[in-house]
């Protein structure tokens, strides 16, 4: 569990289903469409799965206990044979009703610190659609540098004619030594 001034980042619980359905019924960005939930029953099933995975954390308002989003990451090595998994790709998603209040920054800042100091991360990198300006701004505020723009990189949804809608994707990253130099605020 990770605590901040206004938030608690904790493993999901089965009782979180209703709150999670609020933001996963219609995800705000295309990259999360594969996680879309159609019903409360589907959300309950998803919560059962998530209680078994310690890398998925609920972003919870400390004052009310409401789940307003989630943050998670994937660890990988520097090559396919590597046993050391020190390269993490964090992802975050917030209920749009709670955006613009600094919650995403507060959660990601604490989570990045956790990944660097508790999980042994050497490098963090994040992908965001080139149209997702709030996520780009968050990456920059966290001290991440823009490393590249991948044109027509991936498709999460289809065009009206059924063909894949390829989106441009930006990659941001930060090294542990950069994080410790404190260029995030």
C-alpha cells in the first residue's frame, strides 16, 4: 500500500467493482478499450482477477474510500534472456470526473518513487497517444523526457469501415538517477 496526502494506492478488492465500472464502462482513451467493462457482473469478475495481481493498484480517495482510477506497470529485462527485470512501463487511468485536480500526478509521483525504491526499477517508460495532451503533460511534470514519436504505431479501435485506426504514439522515459535529481514537481 502506498499513501499520499489525499490518496491511497492499494490492491484491488472485490468491493471496488462499482467504482471501477464508472471509468471502465467507457474508457477515456483508446489504449484502454480492451479493458472496457459492459456490466457490474463483468466488473465483479475483473475485480476477482485483479485481487491476485499485486502490480494493479487502485487509486483511492483517502477521505471517502472511493476508487477513482488505477495505476499498474509491466516489468521487463533489457533483453529477452535477462533475469533482472528493472525496466518498467507504468500505465495510469483516472475516472474523468476526478481529472484536473492533481490526483493523477499525486498517484504517479508516489508510484514512480515506489517502483524506483521498492521494486528496483532502473528505468521507467510510458506510451501515450499523440492526442492525449493531459497524459503528455503528466509525463513531463513527472520529469520524463520525450524519447520518440511512433507514427501509425498501434490500433486499439476500428474506423467506421472496419479497418484498423492506427494511432501515433509518443514514448516518454526517466532513469532512476534522473528521478533522484528531482526534476519532477
